[in-house]
C-alpha cells in the first residue's frame, strides 16, 4: 500500500539521523526503480562530484539554491559569506535544512520564485535539478521567470546529464517512446519512493548540451560553458544576457 506524502523529506531526515532505511529511490513511469538517493545529499563539498566542486567556485553574490534538499549547497555557500535563499517543495527537506543551519530556507517551488524574491546574482540547481525545467515549453517559461529575478550578468549553475549517453535498453526504449509521443527524449515522469511513502508524480528533464543551447534562446540566458569530466553528467553554466 503506497501512501502519498513527503517521501523525499522523510528519506533525507532518516539519513541525517543515521537510520539505515534513509535511502530513497526514483520510480519512473514505466515502473523502473533507479537512482538511490540519501546520504550523498548530506555530503560536504569535498565529497561532491568533480563538476559540482568546480562549478560552485563560480558562485557570486546573493544566491538562490533551487531544490535545496538537506541544504548542502546553501551551507557551503553560507560558510563563504554568501547570502543564500534555499527553496524546496519538500517540507521535510526545508525543516532539515533549517535544523542543519541554513538561515533562509523556504517551502517554495521553482515556478513560484518571484521578481520580488530577488535580485539574485547566482542560481544553483544541483543534484540534477536543472531537470526542473520539465519540458521545452516550461523550460523557456521558467528561465524567463528566473531572468526577471536576477541581476545582469547573473549565473545559473545547473546539474544535469546527457540522456543520449547510455546503452541501457530500458533508457533507450523510454526515450524512443518519448519521441513517438512528441516529447523530448530526456523527459521523465517520475516520483520519489521511500518505504511505504511516495511523492506525487512529477516531470523532469535531462538534456544534451545542444538541446540546452536551443532551449535557452530568447529566455534572457545563454549557455556560457559546461563543466564535465567526460561522463554523461555535467554542470551547465548559463549567463544572464
């Protein structure tokens, strides 16, 4: 029996408390369970993946941490004297961020960020949270919204992965079905599972670098750089035009 609730927040809290059950999974709409999450979302910067460690050095000024989880990015940037607004839709994650020392953590969706919440000099979307762009139409809408809440020359540091860099038959079949339905290959319908809890279903987007160049056109942003280690994973560096 699956109960709809704050699976992500509960998993983060369990991991923080040292509960061995503090591992959550992503359930894709085709039934595949993948990508265990948990303790890595509590990790200090020295344990982040190389591209995140490299890109975070670019952060400047006032920062918006989108999808803050347990607050790893916000805590790191606070230690470096940045003012950080950390947001997440998970009430449990927001509560845990505050408990861990994040000064300004808010229960807020990326799509609810207002011009009045800014201005921000940097937006960070780590943990593959560039996926919150959801799809081509929503991506352009959200990036324009972010542009209105940022300063000229602001940076957006977004973690994602190139969906085409796989040979997994399950992933390839899912991508083919997406294209058949007129969706982008890297779109995923998914939810977070933790014990008997499941989050509501939501849409996520993985994009190649070429697709991202196309997506940002006309949004007030440009793809200034990408940081990667040769794997499918990379951090996109968008600059506010």
